[in-house]
C-alpha cells in the first residue's frame, strides 16, 4: 500500500510549551490508523500539527508526496485533510444540512450548487438524511458525532481525522460509530482515529500507534501493541496517578 502521510521527527507545541518531541510515523492509503495514549500525551496536538493549526519547530510532515509542513490550514483542507473536533461544534442555529453544505462549500472546492450532492451524500453516509432540516442544536450526542463526521466528509477528504468520536457515548452507540467507521473504510476512506476505548481500537483499526509524552511509543498490529509491556507500563503509570484513560 502507498504511503499517504508521513511525520518525520516532528517537534511542535504551543508557544514555549513543546508537546510533540521527535514524533515519527506513517499512514498507508486505505487504512484505519488508530492513535491511543494517556490524557495530555499530545494526540490532539498531533492533529493540530497535521492540520496546520500549529507549525512544527523541527521536522517534516508529508502528505500525498508533498511537503505540507508550512502550508496553511485552508491549503491542507483543500489538499484533502478533513477533521472532526474532540468536542462537536456545529453551528447550532443552522440546520444539519446547512452545516454540511457549508463544509462542502468552504472546506471543499464547491459552489453552493455543486456542494448540494456532496452534502446529500455525506448525510446519507452518516445516516442523517432524515434529520437534515433539524437545527443542529437539537441533535442527540450520537447525532452530533455523526454530524461532525458528515461535516468532515463534506470537505471530501482523502484523509479523515477522527478525534474521540466515541467519547461520551453508550456501548450500543459506540457500536454504531464503529459500524460507520467500518463502512467508510469499505468505501476506501483513509482514517486516523484517536480514541480512548481500547477495545474499539483493537477491533476497528488496521494499525495502532501508542503515544507517550509527545512521541511514538509503539506502532504495529493493534492486538500486539496492546499486549506489549511498554504500552501496559504507560497505562499503569497513568493509573498510579489516578488519571486512567
Ligand atoms: N492551546 C494550548 N496551549 C497550551 N498548551 C496546550 C494547548 N492545547 C493543549 N495543550 C497542552 O498540550 C499537551 C497535550 O495536549 P493534547 O490536547 O494534545 O493531549 P491529548 O493526548 O489529545 O489528550 P486527551 O486524551 O485528554 O484529549 C497537554 O499538556 C495540554 O495541556
Ligand atoms: Mg485530545
């Protein structure tokens, strides 16, 4: 499989606070690449660096063969990197459809007219067609998560970034999200998925990376990563501090 994304020895943070330290990994086209790691280890920061919201002080990020380390967030979105937010943040006064159309028009490369079918497809894909005219603020948490994914799909991403889309959901709702991610994968969608629900990650990902303090601790076949001593230790260390993931 072709490599779609590479982080090469990336250092990045917020002002003087360095979070990512020598982070390297690569993602292949068509895979679901899972990312786990204790709270505050830098998972969302890795997404921020990938999206261009923060600029690495050292290292390189390559996407689709191009060096994107210093490209703007808009350029990266147009190149095909689409994201969900850890905390869903739709425009609440707008309808479900309008939210997704907005993503297709501003995040994608569409006019309002050509964005319509893209938004329709994203709603169908996420099971939200029947709720298209509801104000987004009226949605349940599960549907807000679906809408986050639909908005990301509206930008027609080559690479979809999911940040804790299963967080806060009941067990059966987590299964719904897993089924949705699985169906996106069947469509050939490449996905990086950050999640704390370990069982979900082992079942639903092709490759799993565990991060610890801003760097890669281990990457590989999901069950093997979870069975490793290094990963067990990083989670036990967290438990000792009563900060369980
Ligand atoms: N905007 C910011 N300004 C300064 N520091 C930040 C900012 N955002 C995050 N941090 C710090 O960067 C570190 C990594 O945070 P990040 O959100 O990337 O962790 P995470 O692995 O996504 O955690 P979680 O599992 O809780 O979502 C933390 O110490 C956090 O306090
Ligand atoms: Mg996070």
